[in-house]
C-alpha cells in the first residue's frame, strides 16, 4: 500500500489538467464525443477524481488507524478479572452445632428457632449468630473472646440486641417504658435463652413465675404473707396477671383492661362503671387509693385496718349546704365518730364504687 503523500500528489496531477480543460469548450465537446462513442467502455474522466477521492479516503483512514487499533483490540480480547469476594464472617448454625450440640438441639425447639428459617429476619441458616455475632473467627480460634455473649454484656447492650427484633411490637415482648429498663434490668435476667431448653424462654406456671419475680421483689412477696391477700402464695394467680413486665401505660406496669382502665376489672367487673353517680377516686385515682393489692390486715384488703380511717383521708370536716349544721366528723357534726353507729361508713354508704340512683352512694 502506497503512502498518503504519494496518493495526494497523484490525485493532484489528475485533477489539475481536468480542471483546466473544463474551461475549454472544445475540450468539453471532445470529452463528450469520446464519452458518447465509448459509453459503457470506460468511466468518464470527470468522475475519476470523485471516485479516486471516495476510494482513497477509507484507505487513508484505515492506514492511519490501523496501528492504533491493534493494541486496543488486544486489550479487549483479554476479559477483566473481578476482584475476589471477601470471606464471610459468618460460620452458620451447622458450625455451632458441632461443638454446642446440646444447646443447639434445645434451641431448635424454642420459639427463637423461627429465626433460622424466617427470611424476613435476614439470618436464615445462622440463627445463633443473630445474637452472638459473626462466629467464623470463633470457630477457628475456639476462644470465648472471639464470640459475643449477651449474658455477660451490660444491660443496655444486651437489650439492644433483643430490641433488634422485639422493638415496638404490639405484644408483651415489645418493651418500651418499663421500670425494668430504667433500672438496668436486662432481658436476659428473666429470659433464659438456653437454660430452659424446649420449655421456652421464661418459666411457665404460676408457681415458677412467682418464684422468678420474688427473687428480686422480696418486699412485695412479704406483703403476700399478710392474712388477707391475693392468692399468689397458693399459686392460684401469678404476678403477670396484674403486671406487664415489659411496660404499660399505667403506673407500676399494671395490666390494662378496656384499653386504659385498671387491670383489676378483669376479675372485678362488677365494680366497673359507668355509674350515674361516681365515686371520684375509682375513676381518677384507681383501686389502689383504698385497697392494698398485695396484702392487708383488713378483710377487704383496705389500706387501713378500719373502714372509717380510709374514708377520713378524704372526708374530714366537710361543710354541709347550710351554715347551721356541719356534716364532718367533729362534734356537733352529723357524723359524730365518737358514736359507734357512725364508725363504719359502709353500713349506710353501701355503693362506695358508684351508684345509679343515689348521689350520696347510699344505695
């Protein structure tokens, strides 16, 4: 293939004479006569420069680009190698079961075994590592320092692991505002993830639950030893019948009834209103205003051993509608508590929780 300078000079030598002859009329006629006599025999000289230019342009382009395309095609022929993926820090539940067989078998019978198959949690096939963290390094070193143990963490750190799944759930496991959390009592204090095995994460049955709660709340358990109490020592009830250990909207983490009413109404439904004439403490202050829920020396589990002393905490020296007679308790009051007939308020005021027909709660 000839060089580009040679083809350029050659084209110039052909185009220039033809351009000079185009101005000569005789040359044009002679050219037409030659074209008419030899039609189809040869190409017109007027088209020759165009043909040469069209034919020479690809050649010139190919000649100029050929050296540059060679290395590029050679590089494209070699496929780019992707970087090797980083090794996974997770070992999988099967690796855990090799050493912790008893714990693993018990775990697979507990409610947490759902994590090993639930795709929404993101720990399919590695449920153990959802709480204990990546275990690949632990399987290689067999050192306890290379694995996370929630039971040995601080209460806040352990709760953070549990709240990864149990936060804001509309069940008992959704812990938000509880005194347990505020007092740094971790979830693992009550919930034994492996110790109970197939029996669940917490003890079941009234006796086992009461023993678990009494291990911390000794003062409350002592109140149940009074003569009159709810039937917890007899294991007819448990603490969670009245309290939600994970938090509640009511004081002392009480269970609620009817959305926001005291949990006492679960059993004492006859004391629930609405009443036409209400006793204000029942609605605004709750049952614990007059009653001791754990135990009392009074048969009705009142906060005082006599009924009149409970009433006098609110009803003392109250004036009547006129200025002549006082309806309080100091003589010459109408309710003279020095007289035995007035020393038991509920003899007359029988509907102390509320009445449908009497403003004074007499009937």
